[in-house]
């Protein structure tokens, strides 16, 4: 039995019919670079215990390296910090020859990098509370809206509210900024 492949003629694989962003573009340029050229970011809230790092090492030994490390153009890691970490330990360091696969992504700003890290992590597991609080406050300080933070990280507005440490009044003010009048729910809240 032979596998058949579908060929798209209107647009390359990964793009929409209207030519929007090529979702496969990062994978078209997988690079193998010396692991020492990469550096950790300063905001990742994800932590993995030593037992899970051993499990990750075993997974790479058993399955091969299946996911490239996602980096910014300056080789700061957006996703893949733990894969990068174990690549510096034996037996992987020798087996990989000190090289790791990376894909470079370009975001418009630092917030895009942070959003990338969080969405990769949230899709796989949980985050630690205190680093997430700091990240949400930093994003708000950078002028990102509650709506944007929620949309880009998969959080509900209430999660952003709790992590930001807002008072109810601050939260309502931010959520209704630019709105004409009050919603019934807010009106009831203000009366009660």
C-alpha cells in the first residue's frame, strides 16, 4: 500500500486561500545550532522537576528529537527550555554532538514572545502562580489589555483579574474603559 499525498496548487501548505500567514514557515527552516548559542528567557513560569527531566531525556532517547526548540532571532528560547537543558547533559550532549534543532519565529514585540511561551506551556501543562502573576502585571504595564492577554494566553478575564491582583473596582474600570454606560450586571454590583 502506498501513501498518497495531496498537493495544493492555490497556496502552499500551511497558508490559507487568501494567502495569510504561512503556518508551516518555521518548520521550513529547521536549523541545527550549537546549544551554547541559545539562552533562556527571563520570564518562563514553567518549572519541571528532576524526575520529569529524566523522563524527557528518556523520551528523546526512545523517540528521537521530535520537537525543535522555538527561539527568537537572537536565539533566546521561547519554547523548549527543558529540551535545551537536557541536551547539555550526558548522554544527550555526546549523542547530539552539542547541536539542537531550532526554529526561529519573529514576533512584533516582547509581549508576542511571552504569549508564545505561555501558549506553548499552557497547551502542555500547568504554570506556577507567582511567575504568572508577575507576567500578567508586566504585560499590563506594557499596555496590553485584559482582553488581549486573555485572547493570546487562553485565560478568561477572571484569571487575568486574579493574577493581576486588581481590586474589583480596578478590574471593572479596566473592563469597561471606553464603554458607554454600564451593563446591568455592573449597575447591580454598584448598587449592592
